[in-house]
């Protein structure tokens, strides 16, 4: 449990955050610990900059060093912004392969003293979802680290009927070395991304993530980000900011059905620290057939990695007494029972999170269309997962005492 022990040192133990009765299975309103300070990084020499354009901006391909690109585990072999391998060794349904081109959860991180940060983007498709803003579907947003906290600055503005745009995301009079994070579009593909910085400004690699290991999350359209207002509000990116953690988002809209090929692909990802499974919303009743073997495949390569299974969130139509509500409870109980059975068999690193509770009593206020979450819903899911992860660390602290 090397990763867990690292987490104990990073996150620390605060008795005010956890009660003795607190469990992952009963998540309440989170008392989130402040994020850890960014790890130190030895400064690198500034890059020799290229020829500027007429506005004094130099453009860099986002895949160039020292930019830190995360969320695309196979990009070194494929050189494209895709969340799965271009040529996987196993059969993957066409729907999943197409959705993998959507860049949900991708991030690019870097340090610069440039007074301006711009993006030049070529998308795969035009925007046009009826229930999701183009800023979330096809936009980039930017965060700047300030005293250990990532603060939102801006979202790209662009004509919604175009597949190519240029947008300025940061502009200041002060030239000072800062750390930035750009979040990729959630429901569109990116054919090309260039980052524009002031001529003669410097670039450095970003600091490493403080949270050890990658957090891999597999799920549905909600996991992918439907239908938040901008990329930084998908719940994997919220957790990433709060815990300073690297995420791999494998949410596939309508297609997160627990197919075993995805478990095998997760096992190909290096340095996995946590796995989150949140796919009931697409699997529905079939989760009773897929979840056990899915976990079994993960455990062959990830015997000690913490796995959090979250049951489906409560949709607006799932009113007590309705058939939909009864199915929600039935699937929830199945997943909780399976986790308890696994624990009884000796798997002490598997956990259950009751998704029917995470949106709160006013769950019906947390979606755009009755099912896909708004920013409010995404924030509540993120908060619940943060508490769950912290409780897992707390369990290890108590074990060590």
C-alpha cells in the first residue's frame, strides 16, 4: 500500500475532518481539507522562442515539451488527442471508439511568465448540443495557481458554428512566473491545439502532482461531463484541483456499460493510485452481470489499488414509490452487497459510495434535463468523492496508529 502511505503524508490527519462513525458508505456534507502545497520543481532553462506573429505572440504545439499533457494515456504512441489507443489489441465497440476522441478530462499544465496566454484550436465537429453550452462541449478554460489554490480565470469564446477558433484566456500587465492549467473540451474532439505566449517569455514544466498515482475513472455521460457549463466543472477536474491529482477520465456517454475490454484497458495504464467505477447509469439492470467480472479483471493487475464503486445518482423523475426509484434502490443494494462480499473475502481496498444520496435532498435541482448534471450537481458529486478518498486515507492512518 505504498500509494496510501504517501497519501497519509500528503493529506495529513485532521481529527476535525473525520468522526469515528464516519464511513464511505454514508457520505454527508464534506469538510474538505485544504489542498496540499504544490511540489517543488527545479527550474529549467527558458526555451528559445520561435518567431512571433504580428501581435507579438509565439505559438507552440501543445504536445511539445515542456508542456505537461495528461489525460491521454496513449498519446506518446499515437500522437493524437484520444482517450483510448488508436489500435487497441482487443475489440472495442464503434460507439466507444468514437467517444474516445472526445477529450474529456484532458489537461495541459505549464509554468510561464508570459503576460498573455492564448489558444488556437481546431475541433473535430461544430458545437450544437441542445442541453449543454458550447463552452463545455467545445471550449477550453484556464486556471492559475495562486497561493496553492487553482483559481478559474476564463473560458474560450468562439463562434459556435465553426470548427476552428483562437481565444485569449489570460492577459495581465505583470510579468511573473505562474502555473497554469488548461482543461480540454468535454464533448468534442481536438485535431490541433497550439498555445500562444508573449515573445521572449519563458516556459517551464509544471510541478508534479502532489497526489501519488493516477486516478482512473470509468463511467457514463455524467462522468464525461454532460452537461456542465465549462470543462473545469466536470467532477473529475474538480477533484483533480482539490486533491492536486492526475486523472484519467474514461466516461463514455451512453456507452459506459461495464464491458470487460475497458477493464483490460484500465490495467494498461501505468501508476494507478485509485480507480472509480460509476457506470450504473448506462448499464442499468445489466450491472448485476458485469460488475463482479469487471472488478475481477482489475484485481488481476491491481490487487491493492483502492476501488470506489458509486451507484447511480438520483434523477429528478426517481420519486419515492415510482418504478424508477425502486430500480435505483435495487441496483444500489446490489452494488453495496457486492462490495461487502468482496470485503468478507479479504479485499479490504474496495469501497461503496451511495450515489442516490450525493446530490442531497434537493437532488431534482442538480440537473439540466432531469438526468445530466449541472455545475451544482457536478460539484456535489466531486465533494462526495473527496470525502470518500479522504476517509480511505483516514482508515490507513488509524491502522498505522
